[in-house]
C-alpha cells in the first residue's frame, strides 16, 4: 500500500498542428507523491469538446484515490469465445506476481478455465469459490437486511509466489437470474475494494452465449 | 445483452483490456463490444478506462491479420503495440497448469507477454 501526502492535478492548454490544422489540446494528469516516489496515475490529452467528459472520468479516479482505492483492477473482456481471455488474464497476472506485486485473479467464468490453469484442477465444493460470495449476497441477515459478504475466505493461494485466485464454479450460472433481478451488480466492486491487500487484480469474464455480432 | 457477471466485472474494474484474435467475426463484433463498454461506463462506472485492444493470434507472415489490424488502426481504435503470436505452447502450458513465464520462460511468447505487461505498466 502507498502512503500519500500530496495529490497533484494538472491541466494546461497546448496547441498542436494536426493534418495542417492548428488544434487546441488539453493535457491533464493526476500524479501521486508519496514517500516511495512519484507516480503518474493517469495522463491524457484531449480536444476541447471532449474535455468535460474526460474531466468527469478523472473526478471518478480522484474520488477513488481519496478513498484510498489504489488497486489496479483490470477486466479482460470480450463476449466472443476463444479469443484468448483466459490465456491473457492468467499470463499477465503471472508476470505481475513474478515482478513482486501482490496479484489476484478473479475467475467469473462458470467453465472455470482460469481456475484450472492456475490451480491445476477445478474446485468441486462451491462453498470455497465465487459461488459462495454471490450466494451470500442473495441471503438476508436475521434482521432482514441484505449483506455485504467478504471475499477473504475464498481467496486461494496458487503454486506461484504472490499470485492468488478466487476460483469459479459451475453453480454461478444458476444464480445469474436471481442476482440480476435483485440488482446485485455493485457487490463485486464493493468487495474487491475492501480486499486491499492486492495491488493488482485481473478479472476473467465469461463468453456470452447469446451474443450476436452486429455488423455495420 | 451483457450477462450479469460481465456487467459486474466491468463495474468493478478500473481498466478494461479487449483481446482481439485477428478474425473477421471478431472484427465485426468489436463495435457492439465497445458500445456495451460505453454503456456501462456512462451508467455505472465513469472511471472505467479502456486500456486498449490486445492483438492476439497475430501471424506475421499472413496477409489477413495485418489487413484487419490496419483497418482497426485506420478507424482509430486504441490498439496496443505488442502483438501476441499463435503458438502450440499456449495449449501445452494450459495442460501443464503453468503460466508461460514459468513453463517456457525464454520462449518468444513469454517475451511477448512480458513486453505487453511492460507496455501496460511500464
């Protein structure tokens, strides 16, 4: 984890020559100063019209930073199957761990390919997988309130140093419609933000079986 | 159109990577894919940043992959520079349950993944 003292927000207007036209661009940057040095969190340049949009997205990043949320969470996403989601997820995560970063893979694919790749087997017991977490979000506490379950108990160590995984299970498929109708889409974000021992999180997503390519 | 788990993941993430396997069908589905990401970004996760499209299964000597990649570049899609080649080592590493950096540390493919990681985090 980083301890930070100054948050630096920077904006300047620059003129560039683009295809013979002079355009005004805004440079925008969030830098992070800490005892461990300075790190650029985000850096962009954008045209005048895009500026409000970019600024809005920066505000979200700033909010997360101010809440102490410095975790890098990457989702590897494509609704088509066989494009290399699992391979890319697990291999980037393995390199990140190898470089000494505390890394977590979250397998959200009911087929559990990432789980098998990193643990060498699927998990037979759904109660030690992500299925348990999603089931818990659906259950109510004794006072009838919905719960915010933790992911801590379902993090598994892999044979590789610094690399952990939250395995998947076929059972999540059956939970899907209930999770959807009860609007549990924010639960994963909340739980991951509370799991702050990881610097890097890689999320593998399932293919979408009903997905149709829409040509233009 | 997005299923619950993909949507949850896109909401939970700070960054999004899109693998592209140099196939005409993938090329066509890219538009609806980017639309879906854009929708989640607008409605639920304004901080979500598309880090880029990873060109996977890229064969240097074939014409089609280069053609597809050129088209995407012309249309202004955010392609990452590192290309990942096809290799039988991927399947071997799946079956050995060891990521490439541990299975074949000096193989070209391991180098490509390291380059990709550097490009993202360097």
